[in-house]
C-alpha cells in the first residue's frame, strides 16, 4: 500500500470490474489511446481478463489487464495511468504487482507489444523507455500487425519464480 497526501492507495484485483474508471483513464490519454474500437475493447476486457487497478479511495488512477497465451506465457494486454497521475510510480507499481502475481502462478514469460521505434511517435518513445528500464527486452518488430502506420514491437521479460526450495529449507530446523 502506498500513501500520498495522507490518502491510502492500494492495488485491487484480479477481478477489477471497474469499466467506467478504466474508460475514464483511457480517454485521458488520447496520445496513446485514440482509436475508439480499441478503447471499447480495453474497457470491456478489463472486466473479462485478470486486471488490477491502483485505487485511491474509490477512484482508480491506473490499471493493468493481462492475457494468457499459454500457462507460462502471458501478455500485458493494456496498462494505462490517468494523465494527471503519470510519472508518479503508479505504472511501475502496477507492472511490478502483475509480475509478482504471475510469477506466483508459475508464469515464466511476460510480453508486451507497443509501437516500434520505426514510428516517429514521441509518446511511444516514452513507453518503450518505460519497459526497457524495467528489464523488458525487444524481441521482434511486426511491421504490419497493427497496420503500416503502427509497427508493433514485441518485448519480453523472464519472470523470476519464487524459490520454494529456499523457502521450505529456511523453515526446516538445522541439525
């Protein structure tokens, strides 16, 4: 739990069920989420797939939705932070929480797709830097996945699984 200005902030989920808050967050970010069909998909999916929200009082300031491809390989389907709360650590907290949650379930790989650097979009340059600073590695560019003006970059991170052996060894008395 984080505290800012005396307000408790917690991460809630994985059954978020806060579509209106998610839509408000996405609409505050037109430089990243400007395609209406995509906004509606992310809002709908936030209630259908495992999603976590960063909550202050009863209001979300950010959310992350996750999609399973295989039991040990998942994807960040959507992550967004309210425009007024960006660069305050909310996205980092959400991503870290999602990584720990997935690792606790035995997930080894978490991927993210974003706009590749072959696009001159300065907003997505920030996005790529955010993931690179958190240990995600670029794997491949898909020039046509989202259309010719939105080349997709796939980034992947190997998650650290909890070491159950070390935990159980620590609980054993030494002789």
